[in-house]
C-alpha cells in the first residue's frame, strides 16, 4: 500500500438527483473532473504540501467536492466536518453548483476552486485552534496561497 504524505487530498461526489440520466452524470463528471485531476487540475498542486512540515496532529485535510448536491444532501453537509482523532484527518465539503462553477468561464471556475479552498482553510484554522492541534496553520495558509496564486 502506498503511503501518502501530502496534507491535502481531493474527493468528488455528484449529487444523486433521480431526474438525471446516466449520461447526465457522465457529462457532469467529464465537466468537473479535469479541474481537480486533469492536466491543469488543482490536486497535483495541493499534493506539493507535505503534512510533516506542519505538525503531527493533522495528516489529511480532504476537500470533498459535492457537485450539484440535492436539497436533502445539502441539509446534511456541514461547513467543515469533525476532526477524526484516530485518523488525524478532517473532511472539508465544497459545494459546486451551476451558479458558482458551471456557469463560469474556465478562469472563473479555477478562481472559484482556489477561493473556496482558501476560505475553507479559515474554518480549518478554527478547528485546529479549538482542538489544540499542533498544526502550523499560518505557515500552511501562506504556503497554499503561494501555490494557488
């Protein structure tokens, strides 16, 4: 098993809308996936940051991209999930909709992703402070801002 040492990971989930056809799901996947895992995707950029550089208490912050979640799914999403002490990880949902992503230009889409990630880092900083984790959030934020600029 490959051991991951990057502090950030990415996950994607398309909302389960019963009105969408299988082809609609495929189209959504094809429209969104390249921005995360494609040639110019942000996942490779995020992988440059290694968790050991920021402390021992946080090993993985997982950005969970929820693509067009249904109203019921939206109700269940938190701004940020609880810290999982055993895994030393935390899930960070980002909601992707027509309004904030699909209706934008390519530049606008990357801008939305970068702004969303940086905004969520503020919530992560609050969790780190509240849970008294040793994570060097100021350094992590500064490094991430440099990478995303």
